[in-house]
C-alpha cells in the first residue's frame, strides 16, 4: 500500500530525446521581422494587442482603398467635416418650391391665354380647307381599324375549332429531385467557401497582422507580413497619427504610443550598421537636392549591458554626408528600441509635432 506522501506525488514527465520543448502562447519576438512597437498600460498587454490589430487593420484598409479622410502635409483636413445640410422640411426648400409653383402657374396662364387668342382672334382663324382634310383622314383611320378587328376575330374563331393536345407535365418527383440537386450543390459550395475562410483565419502563416511576445511588461509588438503592393509600417502609422491629430477621434483605450519598425536585428554595432543600409538608401539618399535634418531616438528595455552612445553613434555614422544631425528641430527621426536581445529600428516624421506618436495625447480634448 502506498503512503499519503507517495500518492500525492505527480507523475514525472520526460521530454522525447533530441526534441525541443514546444512553448505555448504567442510567438517570441525575433530578428528579421517588420511591424509595430506599441507601448500600453502595464497588465493590459492582451487588450492592447487586440485593439492594436483592429486599429492598424482599419488604417491599412483606408490606405489600400483610399476611403479615409485626406490630410494635408500641415495636418489639416482637405474635405472639412462641417458642411451645410439642408433637410427636406427646411424653410429654404419651401420657399424655393413656392417660387417654382408660382412660376409654373404663370407659365400655364400664359399658354391658356395664347390658345384663346389663337381661337378667338380674327387674324389667327383656321382655314376651312385644312379642317376638311383633317376630317377625311380621321374617317380613313377609323375604317382601317374596323377591318383589322374583323380579321383578328376570324383568326380567333379558326383557332378555337382546332383542338390541341395539352403539354405533358413532368411528374412532381422529377422536379423535386432536380431542385434538391441544385440546392445541394449550392449548399456544398457555400460550405466549402466557409471552410476555406476558416482555414485561412486559423493558419497563422496567412495572417497579415499577428501578435508577437516581446517578453516585457507594458509592450506589445504586432508583426506585419507585407505582400506586393502593401504600404509600409511607416506609411500606416503616419496616416494614423495625422488623421488622429486632425479628427481628435478616440480610437483605443489601452494603447499609448505606436512606432513603425522596419528592421529588427541583434543589438551589436556590426549587425546594426549592416541592417540599417536599406533604410538609409530609402530615406536618406546620397544624391539629393533636399538634405534632411535627423535625430536618433534611443530606448532600452530589459537590457543594461549595452553602451547607449555607441549605438547612437553607429546609427548616426551610417547616414551619408548631405544630411545633418539636428536634435532641436529634426525633419525625420530614427527610432532605436532595444528589447532584451533584439534591436528594433524605424523611421518617423514630425515626431515632436505629433505628440511623440502618443495616440492618447493626440485624441485627448484637454
């Protein structure tokens, strides 16, 4: 008999040989991804991730289909929301209808008066010859219609005499089977479409936006899997911030700051200088007539072993000569966020003007 202590012990579980253990939950954040770095209230990471996916997806659809509000470079709406609306029962329309009615009545009176003048006036009398010709033409038309009616009646009588066999009707069983086949095919096709959509939603490899686990409190990372023709994370976030600043529309409850991330690598000087090259070629070209002023924004989470100034200098040195550093009024800012052992890099515009990309501050009315 087993004692009480032995019965309380759980069964020991052994991992299969040479196989890694599978981790449950979200996928961890790794180098080589693109997406959005989002800060939120501590302990509300799950709610913030769900809101972030909805908000980002809505602005993505606006950019793809062009259904959003158009905002100028200065942050002003091109088409203002406040417009003059005239209702069906407004006074302006009633006055316009009265004016139109009076105008129509005047025109009718004028037409009646003209007809009376034509019929009564001595100068505008109708000739007798014209009346005679009109009478003769009417008599001819009446005779022709009578002959046509007689012919139609004779044809109908002949058709009545001939007895035709009624068409054979198909049995009800055949009709029911045919309709069942059609309905069955339609239901099968609908079921197949629904199953295909559910498979796409369940397959994480086909999702455009997916949550990754950064491993820190107060941080959410949404990965974006770009396809051909899709806007970049920078374009989506820029559109979201400008529209939020213009409309002051409250969009979320837990999201604080949204930053676009276009490069993710390991936080070493060599890796950063190598990974940042495509961003430099895209936003800071060597041959340009308009050199830009830039600044480097550095942040670190759960990593204290790196030298802050070394990372900033490696990023600043990778920018070519025509462009200059300006910490007070930069046109573009290079975001460098280090989370544990991953370095996230992105480019933003009007960082200070748009409340440091803080969605809560942009939509607040205070």
